[in-house]
C-alpha cells in the first residue's frame, strides 16, 4: 500500500536518500527544506511531480505556518519523519536567546507533529530521529537562560525528542504510532548509508511500513 510521507530536512544527507528510497518504492514523498535552491535540486533528483515546502525550523512561527500550508493542500499524511536537525553552527543562539539545537531538534518537531495530528490517521507513523548521544535535559538551558557547548545542547535536544515521543505514544494508545530512532552512531548527516540500511533492512524498522 502506497503512503504519503513527509520528511523534514530532506534536501541532502539522510533525509534526501530516505526520500529517494521511499519514492522508489512507489510512495508519495513530500520534501521539506530551508533552501529553495536545495529543494528544487532535491525534487529534480526524485523526479516526477514532487511537492516541496520551504520553512526554517529554527522559527516556531515558520514551523506552524509550514503545518498550515501542508494542511491546506493535503487531507492525509500517513508518515511524518522528523529528520531535520542541527549539531554545530556558527551562531547557535537565536535572537530570543534559545539554542537552535533545542528549537530545531526538539521543539519544532513537536509543534509540527501536534499541528499535523488531525490529518495523520490512527494507523499512521511519526518517526523522530533521536541519537545515541543523549543527556538529561536542563530546563533552564531549554528555556534559553543557560548556554551549553555543542555536544551538550545536541545530546540534551535528542533526549528531549525521545522523551516527548514516549509521552505522545502514551497519550495516543490507539495511534498513530510514535517511534524515536537512532539513525547511526557517530555518523555525520552527509553519510546517510547506514541510516538507509536501517530503514530498508532492519527487522524492527520494517514494522514502520
């Protein structure tokens, strides 16, 4: 059965290769990215009439607008893959004081997921990319009142997405299913082949589809 699948951060790396693989299986893939040029290039790689949406997930306002734009054009999303993430960046602190890792890796996926839930069926899937790098979440840092180093912010943000995945799963016992996965330890975003192998061949993740 073909599914409609939205993948955030799908203009390169893990996201793009996953999109290409799923499109090759016959699924309808919706691409998201921050750059219009990269979205256009990614759509060309997939071929066909591919829907694309541009939004900067470091802005929760743009994230909410992304959800509304998708709902205006789609009445069903079978699978949402929250893949977009940030580890290192030259300026990790946003104008409001929050760390971009917490916003993009933890908060934006939650905002997007909550907004799209009305069009995700009970047999749908929300797949959140976490990491083997995890650390207890400092709520002061999450609020932007304390700054962490790159690994500290990243590890806490990835624990955060795993925690809210578990909480959402507990509050939605009848579905959709919430899954937090580690795409591959110590692999950069530009090295997607291990993640593709996990998605395509791992027996546990086969249940996603």
